[in-house]
C-alpha cells in the first residue's frame, strides 16, 4: 500500500467524505469477499456459485481475465483518488485504466487473487466497486460541469449523492429484474443523454424559487432503444425519494424477470403506456406513508455543504497567448464558468488514433498533479469518456495546457468528430460480437484528415461492439454497431441519432459493412455531408434537412 502522504486529500476537494460507519462497512465487505475469493481459488465454490458474489463486488469475467469496475459516484474524483487509481493500474493491472460511459473506471487485466488487495487500496481513499454490476441501481450519473456551469438551476451532485445514499444496498432493490440507471441534470441543456436512462431527473424551480424535479421514465438503449417519457412535471424536493421509491417498487414488482430482453423498465412503460404506468405509481404512492420518506431540508443542506464552492480568487479578464494550438484547445476544450475569470477544462482521452477512454498510470498521476496545481484538486469523469477540471483560472489555462501537452493529453477535440465514444468490444468483452477499439482508431484517423481539410464542426460518432450499446451508438450522429455475420465481424451504421435536448434514435442506413470497409463508409458519409451542407451547418443539421437518400446513394451506389 502507498504511504499516507501519497493518499493526502486536497484541502479544498469537493467530494463526499466517508465517515467511520462507511469505512467500517467497506472493511467488513472486503473481508467477506476475501473469504469468498479464497474459497473460489481453493475450488470450494464453482464459477456459477461465485458469479453472483463477484458481481456484487464489481468483478466481471471477460475474455482474457477478470475486469474490476470501480464506482466513481456521479463522476467526481479528487486528486488523491486519481493517484490511487494510477497506483492500482501499475501495481495490479497493465499500467492503465479505462474510463466508461457510466463515469466509472475499469481495470481489464485483473487477477482474482489480487482483488481483495485492490479493494483495500480503493477503500483507503473512500472508493469501492459495489453496485457497479448486477441487477441493481448502478452509479447515478450527472453533468461533468456540475457546480461550475452558469446555466444550472441547482447543483445536481447534491441530489445524485442523496440518490447514492438511498440506493446503496437498498434492501428492496438489490435484486431488480435488470440493471437500473439514473441520471440527474441541473440545467435545461441536456449534456448527459438523460432520456436514454431508466429514470431521468431534471432540477427545476417553482415560481417561489423552491427546487423540484421533472422526471422521465422508460428510457434505455440495447436491443430495444427507447427514449424516456415524461412522468412528473414537478416533484417537490420533500417528495423526491418517495416518488423514486414508488417508481422502483412498481418496476420491481412487474418487471419481466423471466425474459432478459424484456426485463428493463422501458418495456414495462411501453407495454403499460405512460398513463398506465403513472396510475400504478400513484397507487403505490397512495399506500406509502409520507413522513418516513420526506427529504428534510436539513438533510439536503448537510449534503450540500460537502459540495460548497472552492475558495475562488478574484480574477480579472486576461488576454490568452496567441499560440494557434493553444487557441484551438481553448476553443474546443474549455467551457464557461459561473465564476468570473474561471473556466472548466476538458481533458480529452481521445488522441487521434488512440483508444477512447484509456489513460495510463503516468497520465493519471500527471492529471492529479495538474488538478492540485490548477483546479483545487478536483476532477470529473464525463459520460463521453473524458476527464474534466471543473474550476481553472483563465490566466492559468496556458500553464495547464502545457502540462497536458507534456502528458499527451492536450488533444483539442471535445465534441468534434475524433471525440469518439467506444466500448472495449471484442478485444476484452465476452458479450461483444465485434471489435470496437481498432474501428474507432481507424475512423479517428480518417475523420481527423477530413476535419483538417473541411472543418467538420460538432460531430458525435459512437461505437458499440454488441447490441448492449455500451458505446451509446443509438444516439450517435453516426452510430456503429458491431454484429456477427456468419462468423465474421460486420458493422451496421445508423444516422441521425442525438443524445441531448433534441434526443433521437438513429436510423439504420442499410446493409452492414465488413471490418475492412466500415471506416471508408464513415468517410463516404462525411464527404456526402460536406457536399450538401449549408454554411455553418452541423452534420446532424444536414442529415435532418436532406434525409437518408443522398447518404444511402453514396454508400450503396453500384459502380
């Protein structure tokens, strides 16, 4: 284990701090799992007997090794935790980690015998792997700019933490019909693909200024992609947990456990209809007492105190250096901040030709140091598989960029065509039908060349290696799904998907493409966009204006 100074928590890091009860629980859980691992290694447990035990501790069995998925609640990290993740990557894995679309991190080359020690190393910095797998409520995600963005109604991290405490080891919801995913946003702008979730929560204020919630239900990707439908327009803060509990109770009772493909809440909502599902939730609410579920203002305030703003310094507007590469990074990878003189900086984990979402131990350590130096020791993981320093003085952006460039982390492509989301695919995952990583690398290089010549602008390409849609391909402007076609890898392409306020499920363009042809097909699609676009038009705008026909003709025209 690292020495205590290595595990120092930054003085101003705004992450939820565990107490003695939390830490004692983790110690007991690790000791329990250590015994289960010992019994598995000794042959006293079969793999089938061990499977539910390991899944409850975030451990998967993939193609080549076990994979440990670590929870990063609502994507918030401090620099000490990131250093510890780097240590784990170097000590027990192969020197890197993979950040996921659920704002977590995965270690893909885990030895079973090492897992208890890995869990102890996580617990030393108040981290764990509980509820990162299995049919339970998974990590609640939120906006990576939470607490920093000027368009927030209120800080969604507060309510994501309330949901974490409510859902962790909830006795009724440990064995749901299927995994369950919740997203919380604090702004009108949907930056978290909220309607693709089982439950989507949006913070609002009533005319008197009190916080409440709009709730959508029944979203999800996978085999049957569906966007969530509005269930409640405004739930008062005090009623929040009571309503969430009622939704989960209805799903837990009626979700189709006998059929894995129909077990998600999206199927239940679709079959019952929005009004039918709402009626059942209201019936459940009528049976539930009010006071035991009331979210008291003092509880909210106590949790909000953990997310108080860091000690911002007065900062005046500054003229940034005129370096073209730095200017491009500022243009693409910084976002406005609610505090004058500050910005949020996105650290792309998508170098051209690289593996989306991967970071080496050395890069994680460099980022931890940069976070301490320029960002109050606080970082965020985004659902787009990037990292964020939420609070950076604008007059320190150039120094930050120089540090990122030295670490190989200064790619200026956030929201651009090479900022590709991709799952690990068949290189790692036992469920995958096709590779995602090399396809993303090939496409990234082609898109980069086109972008340099034609300035493609905002473009979202998303790749999944199987129908489970971990790469969010259904809501990509260009979505790519790997399938098995007579024993060979093939790739279906959808166009016109979108994850935000204009959310849409992409439309299948036509027959699939082979492994060697899919990158060329994406280039053909983009060249068609270039030929038809109007000034200032994004790919999605062009597609929605002209429809599928020109793209299909370009892709499938017979010479």
